[in-house]
C-alpha cells in the first residue's frame, strides 16, 4: 500500500532505517499450523528514539481500521504461501 516496510532479523518491521513495529509468533504445539501471530505497529502514538510512526510516511492507508485489515490480509496471504496454495482462509 505504498509503505516500504522491511523485516530486520529476527522480528522488527523497519521503514527508512527506523523501527515501525514488530512481529511475534508463538506456539505451544509441535504442529506449526497452530500458532498465534502478534503484530505491533506504531500508527500515530508517541515513539522512542530510533522508531517511527506509519502516519509519518505517504501511503494509501487511510486509517487504523484500514491498516488492521491490510495486516490481517497479509497474514492470510503468508499462511497460504507457506501452505503452498493460493486459496483463501
């Protein structure tokens, strides 16, 4: 959606060299299909030095609910790729 986000190992989401958020995946099962994915993103909140907020960058994301919908869509796309299919949920 126009925001050039990169992943910095192991779980940071980075834009223009500054941390935008992070991803955490946890599971208590040996089956990788049963996992919880948590994503934290700085939208318009105060951030510490070295971090940034999504609202600071030009983007087609219009508001926080729109951003949340895009994040969920991205998780499902990643899951489908991981499973080797292109289907939906």
